[in-house]
């Protein structure tokens, strides 16, 4: 994770101290990430993504993105298109909480989380469910 954070720092010409000042994430926390003492929590990742204007999949897709083929990318895009369409139109049952429809901005957040999980699970499922994995 920290390698991707460092790449953003370099590309944008920003220092960790500046990120600390503008996001409120402590320099000790950033240092712990760098030294492998801890992994960033979701709320911190979200702050960094917002600061650098990148998708959370930039970080959560670490290692997995290289394993996704063009077909995998197309499959995920197609699945996401269907999911978002159904969420927005309340197709196949309303997407609601206690009878209230999901607000538009929450649909986008939910869709983002679903996409993250699809990207993380695609390589795992390809490995786990590949019928030819034991053949040589």
C-alpha cells in the first residue's frame, strides 16, 4: 500500500508532512505504514483518496489489478453497469433501508464498494474455481 502512496507523492510533488497537515492523518501513522508496522484503515484510505482525487481501487486493487485480463475488466464493467442500473431504478426489488430509498450519493458509495470487492475477488475466484488448475 505504501508504495502506491509514495508514487502519488512523487507524481503530485507532495510531501507526507503536507498530506498530514491537509488530511489530519498523523505523521506517525504514515511512518508506521512506511515501516510496515501497521496497515491503513479504511477511513484513512478514504481521506487519502479524497486528497489525491483517486478511486479506492487504486489502493485496494494492489497486486490484483495486474492479474485482471481485459476480459475480466469487461466483465466487471458489465456487472457494475447492471448493478448500478438496478440500484437506480429499484429493479428487482427496492434498494432501501427501513422503507426509505437509498440516497443517490449512497448508491455511488455502495457501487464503489461493490466494484472494489469484484476486483479483489476476481483473481481469487479464478484461482479457486479454475477447473484446469491442477492439470499440467
